[in-house]
C-alpha cells in the first residue's frame, strides 16, 4: 500500500522532471531549436547509481543509495551540487542536472550541468556517521568525479564540512605528487582547505542582487517592503540578511518544522541565533507567532522568496499568493501550471536559473583560484559576483522585452542558444 506522503514525494520528483522538460521545450519551440541538438539536450549523458555499505555507530551496517547524473558537458566540466534528502532519486537528479546545464550556460560559465546526492535524512545520523557515509559515497563515485570532469558542491543538507570530507577522500586516492592538483575537485569548501571567501553567501547574495536589479528596473524602493522566505538554510538566511540591510522587512519564515509570522517584522540575526540553538528549527521563536503551513504563501507581502525544495508553489496555492515578485532561491520551486496562474495575475518571477546562479558563479571563482594558485579577498569576490549577475540579469531583461516573453523563457532562450552555437561550431563526433 502506498502512503499519501510517499505518493506526494513521488509526484513531486516526477513533477520536477516534467517541469524542466516543459520549460526546455517551450523555449526550444520559440527559437526553433535544431531538431538534432534538441535530441541531445533532452537526455542526460551519464547516470550513476551506487549502493554502498557503511558501519553505523552501533556496529550495524546500513546500505545507502547514492546518485550522480551528468546532463551535458558541451561547454565544460559537469558542475552541480550534492544533496542529502529523502526525496533524492534518479528523476530528481535528472531534473536538477538539467537545470544546472541551463544555469551555467546562462551565466556564461565554462561548465555543464550535473547533480546528485544520497537518499537519507541527515538528522537521523551522527556527525561521525555522516562523515563515513560521505567518504564511502565519494569512494563509490571514484573517477566519475574530478576537477576537470565533474565538480560537486554543497546543496540541500550538505555544507563546507561535507565538501572537506569529499576532498580529503578523493585526494587520498591519488598518488602524493598528484594530490595538490586536485584541490578543485569540489567547491564550497571551508576557507582553510582551499575554499573561497564569499562562497558561503554567494547564492543568497545573488538572490538579493536579482531582487535589487529588478527593483531598480521597476523603480521600486526596497525600503520597508515586506518579504517572506521559505527555507531558512544557507540561501534563505543570506537572502534575508541582505534584504534586511537594504531596509526590507522579513514578516514570515517557513522551514521543514513549520511556519512563523510577525506583521511587524522578524529580526534575521535573532532568528538565526534561535534556530542554531534549537536544532535548526524556527518553531518556538518568541518574536513571531506560529501559523499553518498551508497559509504561508497566501500571506500579505511584497516579495516571496521560495528557498527550500522544488514544486512548492503549485496550481493549488498559486491563486492565493499576494506578493508581486517571486524570487526563486530554490531549484524548480514553481511548477508550470502555477506559473501560468502567477503570470496571468501580473506577478513577476525571477527564474531559478538566473536568481540562484550566484552559487555556481561563486563556485567558479573558487575553482579558478584553486586552479591558478590564487587567493581573492571578500570584496573582490563580491564585486565580481555582482558584475557577473548584473550582466546576466540585463541580458534576460533585454531578451524578454525583444521577444515579448516572460523572464524564465528569456533565460532559457539565452542558455539554449549558447549550447546550440557550441554544437553547431563543434559538430558531432565522428
């Protein structure tokens, strides 16, 4: 018997893959994409599923399933995060890998798209167990990842520590004289082991910058604008941090544990301090009242930032949304049917492949520094990030106006045309 929860999770994963394919096909139809190139781009290059045993703290062995999907590398090495979550499976990895291809292409980076992870709930395991799981997964991936082949990064429920374990495990499989050449096998590392200043905040800062660019274009003052954030992890926190510094007011937050609301405003720093002391949960925070999860997206606000998982804004809740801007901090948070409703209501959407691309741009800067033996300071990283994102935002806005399409369609058009040009110029081997 299939439980309702299991059925919902399965529909969400299938929905993500269906969404990215519909987004791709819509843009491909607009530009009249070469049919042969379409055939290549609508499938993944490689898909790896690994089952590996790990000894738990109690001495028992548990077998885990890990995934790595490599969608396309026409523009450069595969690039994409690893997430630790119960919803990770081959379809979710396929969808997320495809989004990474469009994201890196749109950003003008020399990367392709990949994604992967392990099907687990990290809170069920100790830190030492997570270390053994990560190291064993890295060993199972073997030479399917590499600094010039496929470069993982943090994603949902993974962090700089996870990347440090992957780095150490991967480098230990190489001969001593080769190890230093492999520092850039992962990005999002701690500063002490080759990480880049600013990488921790790059995704959230990028979401904020896109909101700022949108506001500048619309001649909207962000001061005292109310915003709500779904997901108070790395992306949600840093987005809220920079918006609050700009004078905007955080009025509601939702995380995996529940939702809280305060019309007068929620202090971003105080909420972070509380959640860190409360096992990552925002519930019980005295500066706001709990509300039902189903009421979250319908709250009165100006800006909505979905920064959690995919398929959160659906045809069931889209009509209740009162925000006039949705900035997608997560990958695939808005399904295709919901987007139609939102656009018909005149709500602007900054699409995920543009809005949260600060993370992969920050990763590119880290990869470059490792590759060239350089160390950039925080101001330099943030300045380069802002310049790169402003260029992407300006291009998307230009194509959107020229072709009379929404921002997501414009972003996909730019990304796909860059790949089409690469295939036309390179040809197909043999």
